């Protein structure tokens, strides 16, 4: 079986490199590299959005941690992610951002904030926030992938980490957004087929859905109730964090800068929502079953000396024990596909914000387009290196790392971006106050011991409230926009 895994993984890698080489040949400008020429179709965008949203962070970190603690109530997160984080985001942000970006001639969220509010300072801070807080997010994805490879190939953690870092760098330096979108379609199909197989395999191994539910109820009745044992506030904060943040997450908004037209948005919205329900629903359901299949005696590798679960190890162990050996390659491709697409989106946005928004925007404004594209490739590799180093330090659980990354990014961008897109009455003072204020509240709460999902949720709500409130007392929002 190990030989088959290696062969399949090698073919998978060759496919990605081949598509990357094709993309390299067709990528001549920065717009080609970052936005695929701004002409990406509905299916490519739908899969690219969905696969960027869901990664190893979901399957390895969130599904294990939340499934173990919340049981079936974690399915609320999957449902709200699909309805709010996908359907509503596409409906409210998709075409409006594309039209606004075309009118303003902007390619990134920091550029949009600068043009909308006439504030180079806001653009600078936005660039730094993206670069700083995308690194731990990317590190969390690398951690999830490395745990999976450790379980499947008996590799040491740092060996798996180094391999994935090198391969991701090669893939990103070669490709660009159009290549990434093509690969994401393949990734998305693999993910959809894999989760269906995973769902039926798990139900079969557990003796049927009814038997699994009864087993969970015997362990803790709260695991089968509408709100799991941790309570409504921890659950609500996770729902809001993972569903509200996508309204202003740079790596997701980037998909709308690149989309073709209004008809593309309508088709992509439906496809992305169905994809999200399928992927998120299965992931959180499988995570909830972990209590049935795992335990200190059955799977000691997933528990510490005291018998407490090691959350980031739960799902790799569950997949190893529940999925038949004959199907293990499919599950490996599921996690790998989900993670590679997310990594590509994060690296692309982080590289662009440093090169386009910061370096080109403030230091070297007369840079040639070819030089800009070359720097994008170089900074993509640098960003991956920093993320791999942070992942190697393994400083916290995946859920905590992702929570602070999404919380910080959402807390900074949600107020300035959403209000700036929809309201003419908010101004520069309100935008700066909501961005910096939301981020400050999020980080202070987290530093004070508040769990990252709750800290991020409060920070995002504060960001949304501060922009119109401060704007009301400081002007009418009609300050001159930059040309």
C-alpha cells in the first residue's frame, strides 16, 4: 500500500508541476500572475473560492478539535459557513467588488482602501497586517499537512514540513492565478468525490448513523444536542469568526477581483455554496464521530500521558483507523488538494501585498511590470519559508493559530472594507478607527487570555460598529478620493 501511495502522490505532484509550467509560459504581466488577466470563469472561481476556504486546517485542526468537544452541534458552523461565508459573500460582495475595482483601477484590498478613503497610511497598515497575520495562517495549513504525512508515510514532522514547503514554493513560483484556478478545479473535484467516500465509509464503520448517534449519546448526551457541551457562546463565536471574516479576507476577496462578469458571479455563487455544504458538513460530521472511534487505549498516539486528546493528531489517527486501507490514498489526496489550494491563495495574496501595495506603492513607484512579476515570485518563496519556520516551532494548536489569524484579519478589514464598498457616508477617520480599533481589541483580548475565536469575534463586531460611529462624528464621508 505504501508503494501505491508514493506512486499516486508522485503523479499528483507531476500534474501540478506540469500545469504550473504551462502557466509560467502564459504569465507575462503582474495582472496575469495575480488575477489571471481578470477574466476567470465561474467554475474556476467557484472551486478556487471553495478550495481556498477549506484546507487541512478544517479537516485536521477544526474538525478534530470542534468535533471532539461540540459533537453534532459543530454542523452549525458548516451550515453558516455555506450560507453566510459563501452564499451571502458572493451575493453582496462578488460583482460589486469587481465593478468597483474596475472603476477605480485597483487590484488588491489595500489599493481599494487607499482609493476609497484617500489614505495611503491605511494602505500601508493594511499591507503590513496582511503580511504579518497571513504567516501564522499559512503555518497552520503546513502543520495540518505535515501531521497527515507523518501518519501516512511514517515521516518525521520536520521532514514532511520541509517537503511540503519546497513543493509549494516550486508550485507557486512557476504558476500564477490562472494556473492556480485550473488546478483548483481538479482539487475541488477530488475533494467532492473524496468526502462522499469518507462519509459513507465512516457511517459503515460505525454500524450506521443511528448507531453512531447512540454511541455519542452514551459518551455524553450533549454531543448530540443542538448546542454542544462547551455552550452557546463558544459555538456562536466559532460560527461568527469563520462566517463573517470571509466578507473581508484578502485571499477570498481576490477571487472577485479576477472574476469575469455578473453571469459568472451568479453561477459561481450556487456552485460554491453547494460545494461548501458538502465539504464542511462532512468534515464536521466526521470530527464528531472521533469520540466513537478513538480513545487512549485504541489510539494512544492521539492522546497525551494524562489521557487528554491531542487535537491536531485526532483526525489523522481517525482517518488512518476508520478509512479502509484501499481508500486511504483518496483521503490523502482530499487533504492535500484542500491544503494546496489554500496555500496558493495565501501565498499569492501575501506576496502581492508586499510587492504591489508596499514596495511598489511606497518605495519604488516606477517599477517595470516584468520586475514587479519577478519580485512576486521571489516574495512568494520568502513568505513560504517564514511560514514553514513558524510551523516548525509548533507553538500552538491549529485552531488557536487560525483563530488569531482570521480574527486579526477580520477585525482589521471588516469595518473599512464592507462599509467602504457599500456606504458613501463613512470616511477616512472612521475607516482608520475601525481597522486599528478592531485589531487592537482583538489582540488585547487574546493577550488577556480570551480564546482566539471569541477575541476575533468581538474584534470584528467592534470593527463593523466603529466605522459608521466615528464617521458620524467626524464628517460626511465625502473626502476626496485619490486618483
